[in-house]
C-alpha cells in the first residue's frame, strides 16, 4: 500500500471482461485492488469478434503509461492473449476462468470438446446489423432461464436475474474466428480455475492454463468466480503483480 499507483512503480491492472458481461463484473476485485493502492481499469469490450476486440484492447493497452498486467475473464482471456502480443508494456497475464488459445484455434471448436461446459445448450441466437446495407450477422445471448445454472450457480438467483437482464450479446465471430499468436508464449501467466465452471468448462480452462505454463490457483465456484469470490481473484492478481518481471528483463530473456 506504500507505492503510489500513479508513479509507475507498479503495473496498471487492466481487467478485461468476457462475453455477455461488462466491466462491472469486476467490481469486487476492483475494490480490493484499489484498497492496495493499485491502479485499475476495466474497459468495455466491443464483443464483436476476436479481431475487432483484440485490436481495441491492444490499442488501449499501448496507450497506458508504464507496465501493465492484463487480466481476462472467459472470452476476455482470448482477447488479452491476442491483444498483448504486440503491446510492449504488458509484463504478465492473468486468466480468470478464461480461455488461453493457441494460434489458429477457434473457441467454438475448443468449447465443443469440453465435458464440463453446458454453454452451447444455454445460448440463444440473435441477429445484429453489420453496418453494411441491410446485412445482418449472428450474435449470442444466454437464455435468461438458464443463466443461473450455466453461468453463475454459486450466486443468488435474484442476483443472476439482474445479470440476465443486463447481459451483452457477443458476436458469433468470437467463437469462429481463428486466434493469432498467443502472448502467453512470451509472457509469464497466472490462472484462476473455477472447479464448477459450466460455461467455459473447468476441463478446458485447466488444460489451457497448464499449456500456457501458468501458475494455477483452483477455487470452488462457478464461471463468474470473480463475482462470487473476488478475494481469491484479487489475491491471484496481487501475486502476479509481485512476481511479474520488468519489461527489459522479458526483452533480455531473463
């Protein structure tokens, strides 16, 4: 708590939300990090697909002065995996119940191989205008009647009813576009794996974290572990902050 969060001595923490959500899903984590004097931002992701969302977040990362720890939840993990590849100020990645795809992987295909995920049965297909004449494209929302069980079973139903009403649909391109070169191949990673994750799937999240060489924290909880157990997630981020190398050390291969 002694470091000034504005003086560049500590990285800024960028919290990237996933599909169907917004930055408020990080509120409990933000409160805890700010209490430790950490500078935090939780931007709104467009949710229009891997290429669009990664370019947007990548631009934001590059405009932050000083080092950055990029944190992604769910689909947000794929976004930071792509966005941090060319952002020279990112010194570490934290995956929270998140995808950490390799180059060429498509999240829809990865998700299809999960034994733990029920997300595909909970989604509802919608249409949105692309901005090109009358053309439309597919986006997905979660059936409000299924959101509690598939997404947030460890939260009160009254709370998940609000989440269902305020959810933000995600473009189908989030699941069908191939991912690019992953930042986890050159940056240290940490991961929080929720053992009751029925959305991304505990099995997929764990295997991706292991492949990325992440330092893993397992916690009993649902896909929205940062909402139900913000202290666990905040502690994982603080661990990353304490252990993350300086950018010049990463460039030197140390």
